[in-house]
C-alpha cells in the first residue's frame, strides 16, 4: 500500500507541475511580449524561468524542510535536471527537427553556462554549499539578466517571429501566472512527499531519487516546451529554453536554496561531487562542438545525446544496486 500511495503522489505531483508550468510559461511569454522582448531572450530568461519553476519549488521546499534528506533532493534535483535537459530535452528536440543554432549561443551563452557549472562544482566540492555561495550566485543572476537585455538591444535582428497565439491581455496573462503558481506550489509539495516516502520504502537514497525521478518530473515543462517549439520551427525557443533553464537552475534556484539553508549551508553528497557534478559539466562542454558543427544540431547528434542519458540511467541503477549489496553485506 505505501508503494502505491508513493507512486500516486509522484505521478500526481508531476502532472500538477506540468500543468502549472504550462500556465506559468504562457503567462510569462504573454507579459514579456507586451514589453517587446526578443524571442531568443524570452527563451533564455522568461520561458526558461517559467519552465524551471517546478525545480525552484521542489528544491526550495526540500531545503526549507531541512535535514540531509531535504538537502539531497534539493541539490540532486538541480544537477539531475541539468543533465536531463541537455541529453534528453535537447536530444529529443533535435530528433523532431534539426535545430539551427544562433551564433550568440556558441559565443556567449554556452561558455557562460560552462563557467557557472564549473564554479558551482567548485563551490560544492567541500561537501557543503554555504549561504555566501548562494548570495554570490544570486548576484550573478542579476548581472546576467542585465547583460542579456543589453545584448538583445545590440542584436535586434535576433528577435525572431512570435506567434499571435502567444499574445494576451495583461489581465489574462496575470491570471495564467497566478494559476500556474498555485499548481506549482501544490504539485511540488505532493512530489517531494511522494519521492521521499518512496526512497525510504525502497531503500534507495534520496540523492538517486532526486537525480532521476524528481529531476525528470520537474523537467517535463522544459521537455514539452522545447519539443513544441522545435515542431513549430522555433529553434531559438527550443535551444534557449534548455541553456537558459540550466543557467537559472544553478544561479537562481541553487542560490536561493543556499541562502535559505542559513548558516548550516546545503549538504552535498560526496558521490555527487565526484560523479554527477563532473557529468553535468561534461554534458555542458559537449554542447560547444555540437552547436558549432555547421550551426545545426542534427538528428544523429540528438540521438547520441538521448543514448548517453540511457547509459547514465543504467549507471545510476548499477551503482545503487552495488551500494545496497555492500551495505547489506556489512550488516551481516
């Protein structure tokens, strides 16, 4: 019975987060269009912030609840989501249709994401992310946002085409934002409760649950948004959503979690520092040659990315199985 209830809570939480993310993104895009923000900047900031809202609420709630279990889900959710976004979201989007990459992504945004990822890895290398590190990440968020806006003003030709269906009145846009926010809050609470209960019942660490089930669940808005954008020929939104989400996951969400953790800081599993953080950095690094190849992410490259995520999941399962076996042997 506990297994069935946990599974139901996880599925229900993901569905609520998905619906909330959709409303939040629609409202965010509609409001941003009222201010004439270019499409690629919408993807890198507004849409990516909206689709990252599930990660924000799940990780922040886990941090506020406190304890090593909460910290494990908070950090692993962010790292797992970043890996999922690059390998699965970007890979599946390229399988739908080859994605043409804007030069600014190669020149500015991906190198910035790589630098932030390496910095976060360094901050967490001591096994704890301090509140001072969280403040530094939030300051980086403000600097990046200002830079984004100034870059957009210098490159008005990169605005792209906006679908009229994305437009709405201020009242409708605000209503979508409010409705999405409510669903995100409720969905995050249900998902965290179900994931934590499942981890305890199955004897699986909260870190593994956060890196796989929770990370994939909270990344559903990114996946759907990028797939739809790719299908509609909006490669800017599809790619910008992935890069922007990964950047905001670390700068905004991890920054807020670090500050919310207070003087104790966020506890980081040593296994994540030695294995998952490097994988996150390597997947980001892999974007540079892929994006640079004729300025197009091909279907073959998309398939390779998805295949690599499959290997990552296999590695997670095998590692957890071996660890459990060793623990049982020690108990005997």
